[in-house]
């Protein structure tokens, strides 16, 4: 068991933690216990509380993040083939930077303090996933030194970086959503300051659920990490 805290910096909506970051806490704990061919699938059960002690328990069979007796999030191992179709086709960094100019979250963000993509979170990742016009979104990301250990970005922040590019492939203005489930695989970790490209893609919808994928590429165009998401449409006023 490990005691963890979701600090205010890592918020999503005003009153809860960023889904990708929290999923990363649980997912990386489980990933450390898994053998080859397995990846963590994390389900968020309740809005993650911030600024209080939570218990993180992980074995090879699964992991849980607990707030007393309440399960905040849990993870189970799944076959890595689950991510076989999660790789979003890349674009050059200059095309991703151009897409950022059309990032809708700059003016109409349901959660403007989000750690990953909130324009009001100065200590966040400051991702700006803009539309490419074909169901994909793209942005660039240069990780800062405070996200790294020995010059390489910590895996939990790669989970966070995989989160919102998937979300912004949804119409967040007409269909505001929060992360319900995230399955991710970290293939490599980028260096501090390296220009990475993050892409998201809409896969489908089913009632209140939306399904997306995202991929993070390094400066040489190699895959760093991949993810699949399930989003739940919500009234943002219930979270802010």
C-alpha cells in the first residue's frame, strides 16, 4: 500500500482530480506488476478527491485507489491487443502547431483549470488539441523539467498527456464529457524539452458514452504511448 495525494495542480474540473493523471497513478502502479503482453485498463468510479490522503494498492491481479472504503479508481490487466487499433496516424510537428490555433478550449472550455489542457492552469501541460478536419485533433507538447526524473518524463504524466487529446476529438461544447475509463501503454519516455506531438481520434458513441483513441509521438516520429478512452457526457456544473 502507498499513500498518495492529488494536489490542486493536478485538477480536472474545479472539484476533482484530472482523470488522466489519476488513471496514471493507478495504471503505472499496476503496470509495474505486469508481464509482457498485458496493459492496465483503469476505470474511474467517482470524481477523484484532491488534497487528501488516498491509499493505492497494487498486485499483479489489479490495483485500487481508495478514499477510505470508497473505490476512487481501479485497474485490471488486459491483453495489449486491446490497443491494436489505438494508434492515431501522425502529422508533422508544424501541422500540429497550426492546428493549435483552432483549439476550442481557448475560449469555450468546460473545465478551464484542467491540468492537461486547461488554459487557466499555468502549471499544467498546456495542451491545445486543435482539429485537423478529419476526426483527428493534434497539438505539440514540450515537457518541463518538473515532470521528469533523471531527464526523462515520468510515466504518470504521459498518461495525463494521452487524456485530453482524445477528449477534444469530441464536441466538448455540445457534448461536455469526463473520462470514465483509460487503457494505456507506455512504450518509451521522452526527454525534458523534447517536442512531442499528441493526436486524438473519435472512434464512436453509444448513448452517453464516447470512445476515442490517442497517441503520443517523439520528435523523430516514433510512438511513445497509446491509449483508448471511454468518456461520459455530463453537465459541467455538477463538477465545477
